[in-house]
C-alpha cells in the first residue's frame, strides 16, 4: 500500500461526467413513466448462470446454531421480476451488483448496474427503448440493429445457427485464434463465444464503420437464451429473443423478451447447474421466490441490464473502468 492509495482512480472531470449521466438516466426513465425502485443486495436467491459466480455471506439465524447463506446479487433481476408479478408495470433501478473473479480493464467485482423492465413490451419495443437511451446518454446517433446470424455471416462467413462444432473449430483455426486447450471440442457454445469475442464484437458499433451509431445485436442461439423466450418459427433454427448493445466494440447492455414459464426456468436452472459442475464450479440454488412469482403469474415484459460504468467509459473516452470509478477493488 502506497502513500497515494487513499486517492480515487477517477479524476474529477470523469466523476462530474458520471453524475451528469446518472441525472440523464433518471430523467430519461422518469419522463417515460417508469418508477425507480430499490431491491435487496443480499438475498436468499441468486441468478443461476454458467459464467456468473456470486459472493455470499453466512448469516446466523438468531439464537440458533444454524445459519443461512445470503447472496450478493449479480443482478437485481429476480427481485425486480417479483415486483412485476406483484403489479409493477414500468420499473427501473440503479444499483450495485457483485461478481466474483471479474477484474480487468472492463470489469470490477463491484460495479453499478442500470436495469429496467416494462410489461407488454416485445423484442422490438425493448430494442427501441434501449436505442433511445443510448442516444440520450451518448449522442452517438441512432442504434443499428443486426441479427446474430447476420453478424457471423459478415465477419466469420458461417451461419452460427446451423454450423456444427467441427465447422466452428475450423473457423477458429482459420482466423488465427488460440483454440484454448481447456475448451471441450463438443462445446458448441464455447466455440461460438470464442469467435464472437475475437471476430465479431470488435467491429460492432464502431464510429469509423460508416454509420457512427451503436449496434444492437439480436436473436441469439436458443442455447444461449438465459432467461429469454425462445422463438421457434424461424427458417434456420430456433432463436432466443435476446439482444445486446455494443458501442465501439464494447458490450454495454443485455436484454431479454422475458421468459414467463416457471417450469422452463426450472429446467434451464438444472441444465446450467450440470454445466457448472462439468466446469468444476459449485451448483447454485435452483429454487427461488422468482419461481413462486412466475407460478403466480409473471406478466409478459422486456427487461434490460446495462453496465453503467462502461457507459461512462464510452462517454469519457476512457480505456479502463478504474478511470470512471472512485475506488475500484484495488483501492476499496
């Protein structure tokens, strides 16, 4: 620890920009009739995701010797959907989120997340609202939609919905990418993710690409649905009604036309935990109050989670998340 470790890593110019963007976000949602809400950071429930690892604490249960594990939330998703099931219609939240083992130029274990939901919105409405927010906060022009399939055909030359694992592995080799010895040859989604990161993402939403606007990529493979609905009436293959916002090759937001089928979520949770065990990770709780809310009736909606720190990075022209945070984990 040095004598200067007490100082913030962000300068005052960026901290003022951060404050202006927070005001802009609130004005954007307030003007559209959204209600700002707050939900717990500590919960008995946690999002079950193959790649997200939550922090937890043990809470002693009063006078007894037993204790309960509470999870620091990787996203406020579960609690916000419970609010929808209880009558919420258009809600948003600016909150802290926590993810283990996420450090680097684009990551900090504790970060600020903006998340919102609006009932009766479908995929197109969700993408449109996300594009309007990007324009209001960044002023980079209109968001350009591009399907996952179109992006792969353009940048990799293959159809990601029909190509088998061998074809994807060959595309990795042909593009001079390290094939990662740890990647299972049969892990089709793993090969897709590797090609996405190396060959597709860097070109999405680039200001020098001609249109100057952000990009919203949509219709992901059905195997990457997470908590999104799956649309089956497609000519090539079923797709997940999921979409992501990219600016300057950086992923800023992830949105879903939300799954409302509780039994399907139970099946997906079990599948994800099998994947986590195969990856050498601990299983996460498969039961939750969200499932109870979905059993009671979760209304149709579209929701989006946006990494606010990355939004500030883009607006500030910063190359590292520490430049827009007061005290990242190394100075916390």
